[in-house]
């Protein structure tokens, strides 16, 4: 009888390759244990004596979502090839890959999809990587070739970080696991600070810690005889040969339903983070149309202008879900702040909402949840889809004026404009002197260049170049696209990748909850991104492609409601019970790890400007998080 074929979710991996020295068992155990929150149900470590003066240590932590049998235990070995694997995530088409391998005479000892990935490498080498569809980060030690392969999914859903020296190559699902080894110095990377002050998150491959890099989504890294190479295993999201062509060879509704259903494989109840917006409501509609029982969970607040609970209730009632509504009070949120910062693997201005709803979902008995993340990026849900093309046109004309004229116009505008973040961004657009990489980045900017320079006056030119390198690459990749598709690409490869996906991973994993993002599926995203940009912005109908694909399943009250986002009442909280905590933390910056990085006077000005209503809550909050994170980790 064939074993049942089921994915085995492992939610945290770590590895230590030691050349000319040994792998410390205590160090490996310590690094693996630091990931216990990601996989609280099972753990495993092994040390491989790969050759004389060469050892490889592998560790994993597991969340019991499917098939928690010994056959899925990791690290896993293949006795026929001497290969080993630690694997985090889920490959949604593993059954097809297994069937193809079996036709080639490959035999399996278990029903685990981990073994499918391991056997696929044994059969095809790195050529098997583009076959994988899903979210994953894994490492394979090739015993015969004495080669280490580390790979990450093309959308960057599952994280993977690494650091190398003359004697060690270490990798892990979280930066904190690498720091726990003691092999990496706890020092701030100035390029990471530059990114963070600009966007409220660090843009990979940069990280907040010097000497640690993120393996970029869609890439794999190999180590062999001391040589390290990186290579892209997937083509980009953009198919330039098909770009802008409204394809008739596939049906969006069918593709959408198929993709969402593929994310449901689980032996435990699957929930939906239901905000009352169109994307999460679309997931509920698809599951209802597929006759799949669904549990939904939403947050509610006492502040009426931030409370979307009524919209979530409406969707839950229409699609007959098992609905859970969790009320979050200001006191409860404030009490949770230390835990939220503790959960951050890197500082982020975002992610609080995901932490709170993930915690509530786990308490409700949900281990696997779907999120509508990616819907706005693919289907044109942000205001940036309209504003950025206008900014591009303005920039093309304005760019030809002399620097002095632009600076004068910028100063004149800033003197007349009402104090606020929007006025500063428009002023920055006017004053652009060749250093503005693309107008899109103004739409996602936290501190404008002028403000950032006041806060971080010690940034070296090399720091700025490293911080801006991934931005320039994204703009170059999107350069030939339709303006709407260009915004979609930049949203997916910048904001979604470096803020939303990263925060969703660490905040859900802090509670041992597996969060899946069907709209961020690579195959689906690539197909939608390559449709004509003209089809994605309708006359009075938001996200017309999504609405049409659902065939009017969503009520008008959801479709036509203004874009609100899943937002917490931070502005009110920071001027209420949170005020003393945030202000006191900012006053500690001169005595902490940031004392030689941030200008103390500029930090005080940020708080003053917020109190006076000249900037939004996200600016002082970002500095509060940065200070707390540095205190905890550096």
C-alpha cells in the first residue's frame, strides 16, 4: 500500500557549515531552539562529517499542520545519494513532481513532500528548481559532490538569511538565529538604517545587521570547495514577449479558484483573516463557491472610524462562515507592544495588526490561515496606480529644468503648502536633482530625503548606494512596462516583498501559525501582471478584473466602499495612553545603540512635529520601534 502523500510543514530551518573546524552541537542546538516559536511541535538536528576538516550542521523546527509522523521528521536524508535536507514551506504541485519522478523509476519511503524535493534534486540537480510552485526556503547538502544548495521561493514569501566568513557559512529562517550562534557581530548595517528611515523596512538583500544578507526571492546559493555562487532560478515576474497582451488562452476565474484551492491542503481547520475589504472577502467567496467550510476571524476596535467589523460580519453572514470577532482595546494593544517588538526579526513600521489577528486566530484554534495580501498589488487596489503615472509625467517634464530653478520652486512650494507629509513629498518631487530613483518611491516613503538627512547625517555614499541598489534594479526591470503594470511590479517587488510578506511571516510565526497568501502565488501573479494595464483600472469599479472573475459574488457595499486598509487607530493611541511610552523611548536614543547614528535633535523634532500635527504617527512610531529593536538585539 502506498503511503499517503502529504506536505510536511517545517517553519524554521538553520544550518552551519564549518571548514577547518567543527560544528558545535551546542551552537546548533541553540540556533535551532531560537526558532521554536516558528515550529513548536517538533525539532531535529544533525551534524554531518562531510570530509576531513568539513562539517555541516542542520536544524529544523516544525509546526504540526499535516502528517506529524516520523516519516516527515527533519533533517531528512536520502541513503541512496547521501543527500540531506531541511525544508520550510509548502510546494503546492509536489504531487505532480512525485508522479513524474515515479515514472522515472524513483522510489519513495514516505508520504512527505520533503522527500519529493530531496529526490527531485537527486534526479535532476538544480534543474528541478523552476518546477516548484509554492512558498519555500530549504537547504540540501549533496554528500557526493560535497556541495550545499540553499534556495528560496520566487515571491520571497518564506525568508532566508545567511552570513559567511573564511571558516563558516551559516543560514537560517531568521536573523536572530544567526545572531544566536555568536558567529556574527551584533552591529548595525548603515545601509539597513538608510532603507529603514526611507521606507520603514529594510530592502533585501540588505538587512539591519552588518554581515548578514537576505537570499533574494527566486535565487539559489551554492557552496562548493569554499566558493559561493548565487543564481536566479526563475525568470522574472515580467514576460516581456507577452507583456500587454490580453491573453485568451487562460481563464482568470478558473486560475484564481484553482490557486486558492491549492493553498488549502491541511489536516487542521483553515481560516481567513477577514478584514471586510475586497481581497479577504474574495477568498471567502471562492471558498464558499467551492463548498469548503470556512472559519473567519476579524479584529474590532472601539474607535468607530477604524472599525471594519460590520463589513466582515456582512461577508461572514453571506458566505455562512464560522466567524470569530476579536475586540482590541487601547490598553490591551499597549500591553502587547513589548511582545510585538520582540516578535520582529527586523524592525518594521508595520505588522502590528498581523500580530494581533494571528494571536487571536491561534487562540481560536486556527493553525493555518489565508490572507488577501497581494490582491492590491496585482489588481490595482492602491491609489499609487493612479498617482504614480501622473508623477512620472510631471517628473519627465520637470526634470529638464536647471537644478537652481527646481530648488527654488521646491522651496517656494514648501513655504506655501500646508504642513504635512504629502506637502514634503511633493516638494521632494519638485526639488529632484537626479538622485530620485523613481517617483513611485515617494508614494511609499517614510522620511523624505531632506528629513532623512537630518535624522541620519552620518550616512556614507557607499551606504546610500547599497541601500538604493535593489530599488534601481526593480526600476530597471519594470522600465518597459505599461505604467499601471510598472506600479504593480514595483509594489510587488518593493513594498509587498520587504514589508508585507516579511511582517506577515514573522508575526504569524510568532504564534506558530502558518499564513498562506494565494494572491501572491508566482504563477498567478505572473499571468495577471502580463495582462494589459488598461484592463486593471475601471470606470468607477475598483479592481475590475477581480470583480469580474468573481461574477458579482461580492455585495456592492464591499465592492464600492472606499479603500480603507487594515489600519489600527495609531494616531489616537500615540496621543493618548501610548504617548508617555513612545516619548520616553525616544529620549533614550542618546544612551543606546543608535547614539552615534541618529541625530538627537532631529529625533526630538520628529516628536514635536507629530504633536503639532505636521507629520503622521508612522514617523515617531518607526523611531520607537527601531530603538526598542536595537535594545533587544544589538
